[in-house]
């Protein structure tokens, strides 16, 4: 047994759950290599495969429940924190919501195998208020499928134990360094390009909730468009008074419903209003020139205690809070 392999046997029961926990929590380190190594070593009897699987389940499920609770308690703010390390945050969140709407909790069974889906599935599930016990049950089964798949691959290739385990153990450290450096570089480049794109293409002043309310109170001809995903609307079935609901995924088909000669205000519940802003740019290309995103989106409107309406009955009151533009993403490009 090589020294590297011996280290894994000595520390594997501690390293495996911590490694899996860190990956699921958002640290950019791959857990697949260490699961492969665990399965390969378990085939020799030096480590217990069932205990290793239980440890992997405990680490991953703990991290997922932390993200689920963050999404349940803080909604889009939790997604905003997670999306700071995602390359395509808005499209990734929208993709997860579409999968949950189409396939339900069954999509969690394969979530661990899909990098983007794996990152945001838990907080999105919390945001749309999936019962925690349902989420935990299906997520645990998905974790077992994921962990067992890689462990069995290592187990099956036990004849190549030295190569598989040593390679997996060393590649974990190598990939950690590469991914950390690559992620940092991609993050900095993305932030720079995003800033330049906004400065170039988005030369528009976002409208504040206070300004929009004043326009609505004065009965000015303002068209308000609700871009929220259907799952977001299911959780909060309210709109700004007079708003037209056009989910962002249907905008290409229904953009002709938006008059080109009037002022248009867009809002959603994205981690920031960048999605509304980019949609505004797309609408300008379609001839709708007077279009502005709502600063802080629907959550800021509600947080300020401004009126909303619902076709399903009375709207529960919400305590008015002072505006905090810095906390609500006044500058999404920073």
C-alpha cells in the first residue's frame, strides 16, 4: 500500500464527509474522485462501504438542509449570495424552477449529477416552500444514488486499486487548486465584462418603487409587467396594482402585448434586478423603447409596504420597512 493510500485509509472516515459537505455547501471542489477512492479501498475490506455511504449522505444532506433553510427564511437574498459564485445565476435559477415545475421533486434524484442544478436546487426548494420533510426525503435518496454510483465504480475497478485510489486522492487536491484558481479568474473576468456590458448597453435609469407608486397614484399611463416565474407567483400570488403577468419564459411569444409607445416597468424576484434589466434591453430591440426595470424588484415593493392586489382574495398586510438600496442590490454590477 502506498503512502498516499495509507493516508486515505487513516483519514478517509473524516475526510470523506467533510469533503462532501464542503462541495455541497458551495466550495468548488469535486467530491467524485474521493468517492471513487473510497469505493476502491472498501473493496479490499480496509474500509466499510456502507459506513462510507452513510457518512457521505450525512455530509451532503447537512449542507443541503442549510441551503434549504436559507432559501426558506431569506428567499432571493439567499440565492443572491449563492449566485455570486455562479457563472449564469439567473438562467440557472430559472432552469431549476422549470425542472421542479415540470418533474416535481423527482428532479432532485439526479440533481447531484448536474453541476448547475446541484448548486441551487436546495435553496430554490426552500424559496418555493416545498415541505422540508419532502425535500429531505427525496434529496437523501438522490444523494444515495449519487454517492453509491461513484463508490460502486471504484468498487468494480478494484483490480486497479492502486491506480484508481491514488489517482483519485491526488486528483482531488490537484483539481481543488485548479478549480479555485479558475473560479477566481472566471469570477473576476465575468464581473469586469458584466460591468462593461451594463455600462454600454444598459444606459437607463432604473425606477424606484417610490417613483413607480407616485406614477400609479397620479394615474400616469405606465404599463407594469410582472416577469416572475409561475412558482414564485404560486408562493406570492399578488401583483403590483394593474400589472400584467407575463412570465419571462413566455416573453418571446407575448412581447407584442406590450405597447411600444408607453412607459413600461418590469419586475421579477430574481436575486437582483439584472434579469429585468437584460429583458428591458431585449424589449428595446423589439421596439419597446420606454422600458425600465424596478429597483429591488417585487420584494422591495412588498418590503416598503406598498399596495398589491390579488385575484384570489384579500392580501395579508406586511410591515413597512425603510428602503435599503445597498442591501437590495442597487448596483448589481459591483
